[in-house]
């Protein structure tokens, strides 16, 4: 089973709203990732968790706040977003941080109005 | 610095044609990993293959084959007897010592019936 699940599939939020994206995997993977993808572009790395600790933050604005409650779950808390934050948000996981393929979820399509 | 170049932005073929997607990479790392991902219109990135820098064996999986050549820093992907379901954006990616995936810009493959 190489499934990563993400909820919700679609999200529309105003600039003053607070919302959260959720990601779950049950493959026993120890590394989890958040990516942002704009149309016709490759995914851009945002955050990396390894063994439930934040390993990489790609200088993401503080209006995006990641959380890893346990080894299977990854959240992305959103607050005071801008219209330019509208994108596809992808979660991924891998066995370990180094050298392993990442398995991606179906993504959350976010629209900020 | 790492870089992945997919020079072909878009390719259009007719069903049953063979098609090769090019990928050229740059890295100073001696140990690195190469990947191919498929992203159909639904949005989910699907892992296709991983190759280690010390393993130059080519690989075949059904209609898919990959040609890894360190001498030319290339990792090309061939689909034999293409099908409409192969229509997608294909990303080549590189992981080096920084543990991050560097994606190419992607190649949009359209297979027409």
C-alpha cells in the first residue's frame, strides 16, 4: 500500500480565515513533506519533517504553519493567506529522508479569495 | 547547485508511437538519486522510478524504459507503443546531498487516438 491521503480535496477561503490541510500515511514512513504547486510549474518544497521533527523550512511565510502530531499525520495550518497563495498543496512521504522515493497524495486545491 | 533540464516542454504523438522524454542533470555530488514522476490531469504525482548514481543499469518495466548515462548526465525515459492513458506531465527529479528533490520543469505528453 503506497497511499497518502489528503483532506480536503478543495478549499476556498477568505484572507481572514483560518483553515488546516491534513495529510495521512500508514506506510511507516519517517519523512513527510509539504509542497506547493502552481499551474504549469513543478512542485516547490515548503517543509520537511523527519522523525516528527521539522528538518527543513524553505523560508516559507509564517502564515503557513506545519505540524506533525505523530508519525502518520501531517497538518498545514493556514492563516491570513493572500490570493497568490492559491495553488495545489501536495503532501508526500518517504521511508527516510535520504535517497528514497517520495509518495505523493492527491493534493488540496486551495483558492484564496 | 543542482539543476534538472527537461528541454521538451510539450510533445504530441499518435497512439502506438514510441516517445522519448529527455532529462539532463547537473550536480557536484558523487552520490545522488534520479527519479521520474508522472502527473496526470487529476493532479497526483505518481512515482515511476528511482535510480542511484552508482547503478547505471538501464531498466525496463512493461512499456516503460529508462536509459541512465553518467557520461552525458542524462536519464531519459522512453514509452513504447504509447497509449492515450500515458497523457500527462512527466517530471524528472534529482536528489543530492541536500536531501531535497530538484524537479525539472516537466514535459507535457499528449497521446492522441
